[in-house]
């Protein structure tokens, strides 16, 4: 999204609003309007949240499946309470603001008692859900900038060795690949170097290098991709001095999840390399 479109969207709901109408005195402490969408006059912030990575299911249909679009990435949400504003008023204002900023409207509709608007501009998604009672309304703005989670879970050779001695296998995180491919990313080098160190300090060990995926995609495709990725890890180790006879690549696809695939955190745990002592 361009800076100009952000500014256009930010002012669309607040044009010609007196400064007093935007007073922040009653807002939840620490909360402020999103840069993506300003508030309607007469509304105060009741809740806000901003995180580097999470997921949201945004409404894109009310009459057939799928009803929601699952989006993962940088998330922010702001919930407002509005005096003397209707939910339809919130919905129509949101539609106009999104269009003016270059968004595609993916859905706009009503299902008692909630009005929905969902749109996107490139990888930036924005949704508003509004409801009303006794002449007042509440609405929630959800913004998600699509992106993959930065993998932060890693370990080292000594920790892996201790776990393998204990259970015969260990899950390894931090081996990263290009999306949908078996090409190792440069940021994987540190973890692979620790794996090389493990095999150097345990010269008698032979390991099966297992590739595991989450449930996204087809089972056949996941199995093939996991086999190729396990092969890429073995190839890196052989290139860096480990005897090929000590290593066996194996792709298990999504057949052995260790966490819930319905959550982004669970899928991140399932995408892993496992070392199994042979």
C-alpha cells in the first residue's frame, strides 16, 4: 500500500470532523486509532491489540462456504463504542473509505445483528464488524498484513544430543526453506552448523533426517516436499564433511503432527526437521 493510500484511508472517516469530536479522554489507556482507519465521531476506544504475528478469520461470505478468509501476519485491532451511531452507518462509511484508498471490497453484508465489511489492498487486509442496540453501536476494526512467521525456535548441538540420548529423537526448528520449495534459506546456516557439530562430536551416530510439514496443501504434495527438504539437509551436511553413510533422508509430510494444525502456532511446530538415532 502506498503512503498516499494510507493517508487517504486515514482521513476518509474523519474529514470535516471537529477536533473536539475526536477527543481521546475516554479511550482505553494506551490505545489509539489505527493508521489504516480512523474512527467515526462520537466513538471511544474500548479495547486495542497489536502483535507481530497472529491470525484472523475474516468474513467473506454469509450464504455459502467458505464463510471466512484465514489470514496470518502482523495484526492490529481496535474496538469502539459509539453513541447515536447505527451499524449500517459504520458499514457504509467503511466501504467508502476502503474504496477511496484503493482497496478491493471482498465482502459487505448483514447477518443479524452484525454488519460486515472485508477488503484487501495487496497483502493488507482490513475488516470491520459492527452491531447496535438501543441507538448506540459497537464496532471492531481488524487489520492483518499478510506475512510468514519469523522462525525463532532453535536449539544447539548439546541440547539435541541430550534429548536424543533420552528419547532417541529430537525436533529441530530454524531450518528454513523457500516457500513451496526445498531450497535452503541462508538463515538456516547457523542451525545446520550446529547439526554438523552434533555429528562431529558423536562420530558413531547414524541419523535419520526426517522432514515434516503442516497440513496445508495436499498429502501427496506435502510428502514429496518433505522428502526433498530432508534430502537438502542431508546434501548440505555431506557437502560440509559428514559421511553420507551416516545419514538417511525421510519425508513424512503431515502424517505425524505434534500440535494442532488449526492454529498458526500449531502449524509452526509441525513444520520441523526431526533427528532420529538409528
